[in-house]
C-alpha cells in the first residue's frame, strides 16, 4: 500500500512523503544500546527547507498501483538527479546544463536526468530542484539559505569514498558565509544493518574515531552500523561553517515497512526519491 506522511523535521506544505512497502514480514534485530545524542540536533530545523519527497521511482512492481492512492502527490517532473554509482563525485547542475536548459524539465528517465554519473548534485539556480534516490543508502538534503541546495546519496561505499566531504566542500565553495542546514532521511539504521569485516574496514579507514560510537559487534567479524548517525557525524566534521543537522527519527528503511529497502526486499525493492528546491531570493 502507499500512504502520505508529514515530514516531522521540515515545516512546509511541500514536505510530505509517499511511501510504498513490500508485504514481506520483517524480523527486527535487537536495538543498539541508547547512545548520547550528538550535538546540535534540533527537533526542527531553524528554517524550513523547501521540499522533501520520498517516492518510488518507476518502474516499480507493486500489487497496488500508486495511482489508486488518492492522497499520493505527483513526483515533480523537474527534479535534476544524477546516475548514482556509489562513488564520491559531485556534479553541479550549472556546469552541465546551459542556462536555457535549466528552465525546462529534465529528460524523462527513471535514473538519468542529464547529469551523468555522480552521487551528489548541487545547484545555485533559484527555482531549480535536485534530488537523489535511495533504498537503504543515506539520503541527505542540504541548503545554504537561498544560495544553493545539495542532495547526497551516501551508501557505505560512498561514505568510505568521502562523498559527504566532497559534497559539503562543494556547497561551501559556492555559498561562503551562508547558514547551512541539512536533513538525513530514512536509511539503514543500527537496529538492523549488519555488515562484515571488509565493510567495517572501509568505513574505519575514513571514520576511525566516529565508527565505534555508531556500531556494535554482533557475531564474529560482523557489526551493526547506524548509517544515519555516521553520516551526521561526517557532516559536522566536514563543514567548515556551522551546520544545523537533523535526522529523521525512527526511520530505519530495513525494519520500517513504510520505506523501501534493498536489504529487506532484494531486487524487487523500489526506490525513494528525496528532493528539494532552491527558493527565490526573499
């Protein structure tokens, strides 16, 4: 089924979600011990972002078509997003598209919207929307006032490759002195996301200090990792300017059936689209 929900972190009429899920039962792992909350995590962002949407990207295989859900909003046709490859490349829309192209909708495609391969997309053009897809990886939306918006797709490979650091540096380069805000959406959390030694080694190589606080050992050579908490730590460490960061609470994509999960559903999992639009100057 599908259902519309209010996003608890962003107070704007454009902040909503359309979430579909599989009917398969989910066995939830034992939760991690409660940890001290990271610094600077407000219940609400100090100012609203201008849009966030979680939505399966066609084609998707569901018994109940999305069109049968009356409250389901339509995915905007003008969201610019890259072909995601679990890397660290950041693409700026203005460097790929001519000024006239930004005024039209991107080419209709489930995955490629003219931007090429990348896992973060940045834009400084008022009215332009950017987004990323996810189904367990970390979706991050960030805004620098009315100067720039940024969408990041960060799975464990992207985290290990430094996609957050590259993306934050690109945002700060075009919005020096602006107030930065970011929101982390539904993704694989520490209650369910178990990984093996090679993954832990890759993440530990970049986040040696942060990884122990967001992971807990399970069986030999394995641990559960909270990708959202690791991404939040990476955002704070990467930002040279103050950044307000919020994490969608109780939003594990694996055990929460509202969300899409490749770990849970395998190849039949759809993708959620997370987007935001740069507002015009006030």
